[in-house]
């Protein structure tokens, strides 16, 4: 099995990150979360690769890291 898995929806991506779908979508627009949008008829398809997401989490600038840490804290108490 390859070390990188493909996540095929916002639900899978957000579950991998342990955040809500809305938070993952906000991270895409505000912090550059690496997701891919293959061409589809509906235009809403999204893919994420676990290795890219892990690398993104590890390489966030300080401000982004603080936002991600805060989100993890909020999720943990919900």
C-alpha cells in the first residue's frame, strides 16, 4: 500500500484533519490547504492527498500554526 492515500471528499479531508468540513474549506481559502479539484460536471469534486496535507501542517507559518492549533483545541472540547 502506498504511503499516501487519496481523500475523495471534504468529509474525508476534514475527518483526516480532525476538523469540521467548514474549517477545512476555510483553511483552503485562508491558509492554502492543498486540495485538488479535478474537472467534473458538477464542479464540486475535491481530492486531498494525505502526504500533502501532512506536509502542509508541518510547514505552516507561525500565524497559520496558531489558527490550526486553536481549531484542534476547539474540536477537542466539542
